[in-house]
C-alpha cells in the first residue's frame, strides 16, 4: 500500500482542514468533547454543518462547551450526553439511547500516565478507559454506523504507543510491576489495533476506521504527570489545541482520505515506520499487526461480556 499524504502538516489547524467541507445532514459523536482537542474537533465538525454530540463525563461542563461551540459556529445542533468510559453500564446506556445513523465517531477521550487505578472488575484503568470503553461504545453503536453507509471511526492514539506492545499475558498488571507510562502506551497501542481490526471486519458495511497521533498539546490530559517531567518537556515543539485537533478532523471528515482505512496518521499524513533514531514519531510494527489486532478484539469482547 502506498503512503497517504495530504497538503496539511504539523502546523495545520482543524479549521484549515475542514475549510470548504460540507457536513450538513451528517451526525457525529466526540468522546471527551468538552476539553482539550475534543472541543476543537467538535467545533470544526459543527462549523461544517454536522450535528455533533459531546459524550462527556461532566455534563455541566459539556453544556457550557456546547453553548460556546454554538455561539462560535452558528450551528445549534450541538448536544451533550453523559458517558463514563470505564463503566460498562454507562457505555451501554449511551449506545442504547442513540437513534438513527451515525456518520462520524471520534474516540477522543482518555487518561494519561495516572497512578495505579483499577475498575470494579479489576481492570487497569487506563486500558479500561482508553481502549475497552471505546471498544464497547463502538460495538454498541455498530448498527448506527452501518446505517450511515459511509461511516468513519477515528481513534485518538499517541506516539506513546511506542512505549509498549500489548502484554496479553498480563494486560492489567496483575503480576508485573505497574508503570504508568507503560500502561498508557499499551492502551494507545490498543487504539491502533482496534482501528486495524475494525477496518477489516466492517469494510463490507462501508465503515472505515483509522487511528492517529494528535501531537504534543498542553491540556488537562497531563494532569497526572509530575511537574518536573512537564518542565523537562518545555523544549518540545508543542501544538495548539487547534493544531492538535487537525488530524482527527482530517480522518473524520476530509474528502482527501476517502476509503482510507486501517491506518495510523500523524501531522495530517500517514505515519512512516518508527525507527530507533526517532523514538517520538512513526508507528510501531506491532501496532499494525493483524494477528494482534484480532487477538485483542476477541479478548476485548470476552472481557466486556463477562
């Protein structure tokens, strides 16, 4: 397969990517749409005429965010619905409440590098939130996505996937020492593998799925990262939230990537293979491995069914 490239770059904004695109009549869900790049992803989609639902933990914050998007875009079809991705009942309730087709699903919400935290099931919380919650949500919305005929699923991953493959023998750190970044990296690898397998399983339904690295953006996502580590990051080339949302918007709505599926993008272009010379860019081979993708899908189904 040839590498997919676009005219957009590291510095492009979501507004630039969405310029000239008409999403009238299309419906979108953005998880974590009330903070960080989720806000700007939702704003860009709304600016192009889409109906956008912000799937959020805090609906009061979500309502304020929705009001701001409505004011800035003139699109009053911006709604808010509650979801707690680490809670299977909450995820099922969101999916069950959805009616009609769904054209765009942006699995954007997440937690990063938090201290060890477990769900009531005993699952490691980052994996449960970043992967299992979105996996369950997407499966729950499958009929709505299939009904759209040409739906797009966008999974927000990270260059942190380069920190860890999936440890199928001990995903939830029951036996190995817990390390926050390894856990985060594993969950971000899972986001890519999910896109790989969804692309394969659902191609006949017209559903495409891709994953992406948004870039380094200063947001509340880093709230668990120690101050000394964050200070050391000051030398990095940070993106604005408007720039950070651009690759999500590209994969969600741009006519430049029709039918492109099962791939991993960064800076608005398909990523190249990662190398040891640059540990912060590119995609790891294990994140695109079709056998691992199938194994993860099957395991995830079993976990959520238990």
